[in-house]
C-alpha cells in the first residue's frame, strides 16, 4: 500500500502507536495489497479502529471475528 498524502516515516517516528492504528485502518479500508492481517492484532485494536472503518467492512469483520453461535 502506498499512501501519497502522509509522510509515513515521520508519522512512524513521532507516534508509533498511532501509526500502527492508522496503517491497520488504511489496509482494511483500501486493500491489503498482498499482506495478511493478524486476527489478534485486529481484535486488540478493534475498539479504537471500528469507527474509522467502512460500515460494510466493519460488519463483515465483526462477523468473522466474533461469529454468533445459534
């Protein structure tokens, strides 16, 4: 994934935690480009990123991460 509007190196250096959340959100919303997401990382970051995700993607990920058993 290439982001032309953000200086990623500077962002990573100044706010490493914020950068990780931002990057995870970008990957989910705009495509993984061959990368794979770590399920546990997404679950841990979920409360902080869920409001920044596309609503349809958010519902789909909730379905995958926390399936309702009936």
